[in-house]
């Protein structure tokens, strides 16, 4: 029980003290192993063995970084930026809402998850600077799109999320259909919408300069010249780039493999001579610089998750809390949501948290008298809590990938803290409401 609490506290404390997130997760994992009675060598061995669980994702991240660099090399992103500069001038809120909307499509309509971020966001960083858009607002918009759709919409990743909830609830004695889950999770989803609107129209409404004055002046001058200069002609390279993007997305959808899709896009652009072969080393190096650190964070996070699971630390936490709840619905709801927040903050995955919570808390909800809809709302919300704000979650790592392409966006203070405040707090409140309304 204490291993989860202490190690998550270590992770959060070190991260907020600006210790590198990779080192923070590594030290949190070691502390969890030591608390559970493992030696340092055994802890590291378990961590390393668990890193394989995210090997494919880490490879996908690296390949997507290389693909993003090649797309930028083609020059098509320059056309996109020019169009957006002319269309969105002076409309900060509209840009943030548009980014949230595009991000939503990545979970359901075209379920590519974070793959679109290194393609779309880095070319827009100068636009954000020019319009003095607070990048923390962009991070909250992106995280909303990466998270809210799978909570509320039963398509793409959302269908997978709802199916896991329904099957795990059925396994432990409570029947509910996948078709009922959108209604059960609508109230928590509304909490996220409230959080997004607060971020866009209140917290990050004001203009903010994200670059040093001299650097900002230079970038603005460059943008003004670019926006008023002769339009870049749409050429053969751009056509091949669009074909490569469609091919990459199509293969991702067909094979459910981000790595294979990214590799296909890279191959198409090399074969189409968008990027010459002799530039291969330079492009791969740039892609590694952009995404390499993120890939290692995912690997270490997978090892940390393995330590928490294999040592029984999470099982002890869940079982110990169930013994002190009693028959209070309010206290039961509060404990379930709190434990869900702690677990997801630690392991960084909502999908992986559902089976952990359902094993103990579904029977407990039955005994306390919660309906299947209320139980689904609690389990779904508790699993989603912590996804926003966790240093090891795709929902925070993804936005940082794009926003830190120029080295001016801090993962913890500019992504994790803003998304934690704007989404976990309303999710918690609206989750409690759902448990008593449904």
C-alpha cells in the first residue's frame, strides 16, 4: 500500500522541483521496489524487464519523429502555417478550440492518437509566439482531445475503453452493455468540457510572450515577411508528402501499428525523393533529438508500472482501502476516485487502471448499493483521473513532444500542472455527481 503512495509522491515532488522527468520516474520506481522489500539490483532488474511492455510504443515515437522531420523538410508545413496566419489572426480562443477539435479526431474519427502532434504543432510554434498564445493553453487543448473522446464517445479508442469497462464489470458480477456507457460517462465528460472552457476563456485568455524579446521580434519579422511574400507553389513534393501521410494513416488503421504506419510514410517519402537519401542521417538525427527523450520516458514508465503491479503494491492499496470504507456511498465514491487518481498518475494509463479498480471496487459498489450506471461512471472516471497531469502519460507527453520542439516548453510546469488542474479537478467533482445522479 505505502509503495504506491510514497513512490507517486516522490514522482510528483521531484517533477515539480524540475528534476528531469526520466530521472524522477526512475527514482520513484526504485523507491517503490525498496519499500516492497526488493534490493536495488532486483528492483532495476524488474524495471528493465518491464520496459519491454512499451518497446513498440517507444519505437513508434522515434519513427513518428523521423516522419515529422521529413514532412517539415518537404515544405508543406510552410503552406499550412501561412494559411493559418491569414485565417486566424487575432483569434486566440478560436485557435485553441480548433486545436482541441483536431485533437479529438485523433481518438475516434482517425484513431492515430499522438501521431499527429509532431506533424501539426511544431510548424505552428512561431504562429503561437506571434499571436502571444500561452502554450499552456495549447497543452490543455491537446490533452482535452487526447482524453475526453475516449471517455464519452464509443468509437476508436473510446470503443476500446468502454468495452474494457463493460467486460471487467461483468467479470465481477455487474452487467452493463457498451451502449449504456456513453450515458454513464457523459457527466464526467461534461466536467472535462468545463475544464477546457475555463482554460481557454479564463486561465489562458491573456496574451503571453513565450520567447525572449529579441528572439520574438526576429521571429515576428520573419513571419510577417513570410506571410506577405509570394505564395509557395504547390508542387510534386507536396503531393507525394500528402500521399505518404494518407498511406501512413491508412496502414495505422489497417494494422493497428503506429510503427508500421510511420515506417511506410518514411519509405514513401524517400522513394518519392521528397528527402534525398544522402540526407538520411541528418533527418534521423533530428527525429531522434525531437522524440528520443520521450521514448525513454515511456520505457522507464513501463518498468515503473511493472514494479507496482508485480510486487503487489497496487493490490495491497486497493484491498486495504476497501476494508475501511464501510457502507457510505459518499466515502466509497471519494476513495474509489482518489485511488484511481493515484494509480493512473503512477502508471500513466487509464486503460490499464480499469482492471485493477474493477477487481475490488465493483463488488464493493454492489454491496453499497450503487447501480450499474453509477458504478460504470465511478470506474470510468477513476481510471481516467490522473491521465491528464501524469508525467508518464501519453496525454501529457504527446503535447510536450510538439510544444517543446524549440526547447521553450517545460513538460511538468507547462503541460502536466495545467492539465492536472483543469481536468482532474472537474473530473473528480463531476464523477461524484454522476455516482449519485445515475
